[in-house]
C-alpha cells in the first residue's frame, strides 16, 4: 500500500498494489483521511481477487473547500489521467457523476442491489423478510420486491426481526455492541467495511451470518444483472460452509487467487477496526 500525491491540487490516491490497473472511489471534503482511503482500497483489492481479476483497489481523496471544489476536481482528474496507470474511479462523497472525465467509472445502484440481494438469498434461500438501514435507495427496494422479499419497517433496523439485514450506512456501523443486538439471520453489506473485526466474532457466536462486503457489493464490476446474481451467488455459496464464517472464508478465497500472481500478499484483511 502506498500513497501517491498530486502536484496540481491537494489530493492523493491510495494504491494497494503497484503496476496493475485499479478500481476505486474518489471523495472530496476539506480533509480526507489517508487511513480511511487505504482501508477502502484494500476492500476493492479483495473484490477484484474474488472475481479472479489481477488488479488493485485504489481510493482517492481531494482536499478542498466548497468554493474551490470545481477547480480541485478538474485538476485532480486531469493529472491522474496523465499518470496512465489504468485507474478507474467512481464518484463518491462530494463528487458528482460526470466530473471525472476519462477516469470515471459510472456507479450503478441497480447492479449493486442485484448483487447484494443475490448474496442474501444465497446465504438464506428461504428468506422472506428484509430490513434495510438508512442508506437504502430505490434500486435496493425495487430488487427486494422483485425477488419476493417483504420489507420490514423498523424505527431501528439494527434491532428489527427479519431474515436479512442490508446495511451500508458507514464504515464500522456494526461494531460488537451492535452485533449483539441483531435479530436477523444474515447481515448483507451494501457499502464498504460496515462490520468491525470484533463484530465478526460476535456475529458468529450469535448465529448471524456476516457476509463479505467485498463480494456483496461487487455487482458494478461484473456488469450485467443476471451475471451479477450468478457470480455473487456462486462465491457466497462457496464460502458459506467455512468453519470461521463466510467473511473469513471469502478472504481466504481471494487470497488464494492473489497468491497465484503476487510474491507477497497484502498485509491486513478488509474489515473495519
């Protein structure tokens, strides 16, 4: 993992693996923390490995006040495109779709939803109910309805009783305290790194299947809804029986692929602290 800084504006790109193309996100705020960007890059590295692609996760931060954002984004996009590194970035917090020029990889909420719901059903084929946190958009709600899942309305989704919980409201949203309050069979991430390392153990102890975010959110990198459902379902099916749970099983699956082309595996698995 290394940080490459831009020279034309106050920005950086966290790059997990060198000398390979990369995918990730770019965010803008007065101060984007490099540590968080590194964590996001690592998660995408594991997504790519899960899909058996030789590539790296990347995560960019543009540090700018609102009044200077347009110039900062334009300078960032032009400079990073000139690196000719093969990076593609989706617009994250503070960045609007269409602002990244040749760097931009369009986000696709429909494909993300298709993968997340397919993952939940692969882990719990008889699921009939789902609860979603505040990050859910219309694409996820549409996919749940299309797959025959009834939405449970709850004031606090993290304590609602349902078969599936879809959560993506923030990094580390499910810590060990929240994990002990869950009343669901399966937790399905719809965003990066929602569960902490300690919470993984608590979920396993409590009989809650915590699925790997780097698989459940892989849909936009697959590219077509039916292919997304098939691909994600297959990966989840392959790791469901792992003795330490599907999240660690998926980590090992990704690492087995990376071991075939990397001399040294990246240090640290994609989970929130």
